């Protein structure tokens, strides 16, 4: 199947499952199963189905915000949407400067190293509210590709801790 056909099929599955939920009276025996089916279809659409164009990314984002209902965006939703944007060229991932990001994070008070192949970001001391907010903002800006670039840069600097 093509990316468009995959998207259309996943969107149709979500729309059908969502419509089923809306037609059921509250409290019926089938309601829980229908809600679970709709949630699963939404997850598949957002996380597992690459958006074929920016309009589809927009729909994904709207559905993700709806699903999260004012709470922080689920990490897998955020990562999928950012991956779509990078893939579609709306954001140039190559513009990410890992060295500069590390410098800004260290200036904000971050301590970072690579442990068992994974990037670890923390702090050694309590931070002021402003520095903590800056560090939180920097960490939130890291998608999977950016985390990998930071990890690789730290590994190249020798900041590696491997468990035995």
C-alpha cells in the first residue's frame, strides 16, 4: 500500500470506531469495548501510521490534543508527530546542533552521560526556578533524532558509563 492508502485506511478505521462510540447510549454493555477499540484505532493512526502530508499531520496533532485532554502530550504521540514533520521537510532535523544544545543544557545546570547506550539527563544540584524551567524546555525539545545526536556527541566526548 502507499503512504496515502495506509493513512486513509487507518483514518477510516478510527472514524468508524469513533462513530460507533458516539452511537452507543452511555452505560451500555458494549460501551467499554467500543471506547477501547476507538482509542486503539486512534493510537494506531497517530503513532503507527506515517502522515502522507502536512494536512494529515495537522489531523494527527488535533487528535493527539483531544486524546490528551489538556494534559501533557503523550511522548509517543509527540515523537510520531515530530517524525512526520521532519520526514515531510517542514522541519529540518539537520539544523539541530547537538554541541550547542549540550552547552545550553550544561549552562542551565544539566549533568549528562551515556549509560548502556541511552542518554541520561539530570542535575547534580538543586536548580533555581529559572534554570529548572530552561532545562525542562531544552529537554522537551528533544525528539528521538535529537536525543540520538546528543548521545553520540556525549559518547564522542567520552561521557560513557557502562554497567557490568
